[in-house]
C-alpha cells in the first residue's frame, strides 16, 4: 500500500512517500481505507524522536483517521465492510483493572496509533474493532479526521477530569491549536465564561467566532496581569495549559485560590520552574489528563453531530505533501487542524 513514513528521525525532510506492506487483519481487528488523516503536534514529536520511545523503522506517523471499513476479522460483529468510521487512536489491554473500570488511558499497556504503532499516513490502517467508531452524519471525511485525538483529549480533560461547571471562568492557552479549538468549544458548552490567548489578530478573531468571550494577546502584557484585571484580582477557576515550560508559572498565577490547572501536554518543554508555595499555600489542584475512553470519544462526537461542537479544518493537503503539513504546523500559524487526503 501507499504510505508516508520515516526511516530515521529528523526534520520534515525525513518523511518519505512510498510502498509498504499491506496490513493483515486479525480475528478481532478491522482494516480501514483512510480517506483523510489529520496532523497533530504529536506527529512532529514522534518524527523528531521522543526520548525513551523505541520505534520499529520505517515508521508511519499519524494518530487521526476517517475512512471506510474494507475488511473485518473473523470474530468481528460490531463493524461491517462499508461502514464509515473515525478511528479511536488509543489502544489498551482491555483486561486490567483500569480497563475494567472504563479508564483505558490509565492502562499500563496503553498505546497511541502513530506513536507506539503504525499510524494513519497511509492508504489503509489496521485497528481493533472497538476502535472503529461510527462517523457523525453530515461531516466530510476531512472534518471527521480532524476530531478524534483532540476532541477525545479535550473532552476527558475539561468535562471528565476538570469538571468545568456553569458560571466558572476558564482560561485556555493557545486557543488556535487542535486541542485549544476543542477546549474553547467544550468550555463554552459547559456554561463557562471563556478566556483564551492567541498570538495573532486573525487567531484572536477566530477564537471569538468559536466561543471565546475574551481573547488576550500574550505579547501585549503578561497574561496573569490581564487576568487579574479582568476578574477583579480574583483569578480564574480553571486554566488549561498544554504549553508547559514557557507558561506554567504564569498559569499558576492566573488561578484563583483553590483553582484547577488542567494539563495534557507540554509543547515548549516538560520541565518548568515553579514556586510550590503557589500550589500548597493557595491550595491549587493540578490535574493531568491523557487521551480518554471510547465513551469519551462517542460523547464528544455526539456533541459534534448535534451541532454543539464544530470541527475546524485550517487546510487540506495531499498525503504526498505531509512534510509541508509538518512545516506548516511548526510555523504556529495554524488555527485548527491540517488534514491530509489521498
């Protein structure tokens, strides 16, 4: 089959288009013909090389896919050939106590498509039957492919773990990212007043279009100072920070006493300097979140189907231009998702 892969770590130039072996379906697996695959920052990290992550090279990146089921295993009864599906990118053992409790992303054997095993920058992708989720009606394949990883992550982080409630103030850093776009919409859906940051006038305008009440320019003045002014020195109830090192201290300062900091990543570095007094004296709560369950994904997709959350596709590029898609993401000019199509 045709795929985009890399045989060594490095910059976007290591991505190569070519032929690789077709996937062979197992008894409880399905093969999906990929009609669209979206690009995430995770793809960039995997391509560059993540310390401690050992890959079998060549490796196909990509954690998001939407397409049509073309083959099912002998024991599969929940999915049929011809079904239009999105792929749940997370795979767990299904047997440990975390999996039995409906918390697969806590499973010690949890893996993510495109990170731990071959991904979606390909003509076909093989996944467990449980990972083939019905595609919401009314969406294009590109729109559907833009959703799984970011929607799943944001739903679990804000709704399940963060328990954002009506009337709360929520600050979302980097509202133009894939997770940020989903987080703004979900905070709004939960009934919160939504503050956000975005680096350009265009991004700030788009953030307001999708539900942010107030959008700050992080280059105009320190975000914590702006938040204190806007909240009468109280601070916000919740900060969503997946930026990491560059914003961590500021995020703690933006919170009210007893507030909650939600994090699902660290794009600028995972080793911030922090003053622990902010956490224990002000009784702040730091909540980590990674991916989620199929129930989380289905709940998010239901909100999409009902028109309460909208996919935001910044650009569609041919799969053969995956390297250019990576370069585009690295410019940080993207608002929403870049999607690769055959």
